[in-house]
C-alpha cells in the first residue's frame, strides 16, 4: 500500500498521521509475507492501536475546534475501527492465537477501511472545514 497524493486531505498534520498509518499497515502486511509470526504481528497491531487512538483524538479535537457539523457521525466511524483493532488484539492475545489467513484478512480489512475513511469521510470534513463544501 503506497501513499499517493490523491489521499492527501490538505491538512499536513493529518496527512502525516495517515502516512504513518499506511506505514504500520505495510509493516503488518510484510510480517504476514514473512511467515505471519503472531508475536511480531501482535506488536504491530498494538502499535497501530496506540497510534490510532492518538490520531483519532487529535482529529476529533480539530473537528470540534472548527465546529464540524458531522463530528458525532465521524466519532462513530472512529469507534467502530478502534473496536475492530481491540477485538483483533484480544484475539491475538488469546491462548489460541490466530492463523496466517486471519492475519492477512485483518490486514486487508484495515487497509480497505483506511482507504475508504481517508478518501470519503476524512476528505469530506477537510473540504467543509477548509470552506470548499
């Protein structure tokens, strides 16, 4: 998954955050290609969960400061994603662990969600806040 300028929402701080999320998801994907070691994959998912929390908090604060009218809906999107990561982390921490297919499916889901979220949901708030409506 390669960052492209079409993913830029025009707010440098959040574009940098999104680039970092791409990097973490690429690390997760690469770990699957190298044999899907659950311990390494789990560390990456943990780092992703921490960074997602940081990013979502900053983004929501920015939207609140700029009176974004759809903040509640955006927060719900963030919550669903955070819950998916928490479920995945819990599954990885369980005694049974997960197999390579599950890790690849999780990585694919997270990548698809991020693409959609940036290109649709984040792009929408950026345009409204920047006055492009």
